[in-house]
C-alpha cells in the first residue's frame, strides 16, 4: 500500500523508531498522510498500526498490519 521511503505510518515508525497507532483513519486529527489514508480507506481499512522492530540500535523494517 505504501513505499518504504514515502509518507505514511510505516515511514514515520521507521523514521522516529516508535510505533504509530491510528485508531480511526476517518479522523483527520490522527493522520498526517492524506494520500496514504485515502488508499487505505479505499481498500477497506479503518485503522492501522506500524511497529518498527529495533535490534542493535537499528530499525529492521516495519510491521504494519491494518484492520478493516
């Protein structure tokens, strides 16, 4: 749904080394990525979570399940 180097919760989780939780994609206060939100809503997702696995001081990607 998103490229690793673009915007979205996955990108922010990896950049800030912290989980990103969006309970309601329809709530503009919880989101900062309009294009990602529109794609996620169009795909039927209602919320997203992105968690960056961190080991040895390095972020190894992002786990980003979404819930419809």
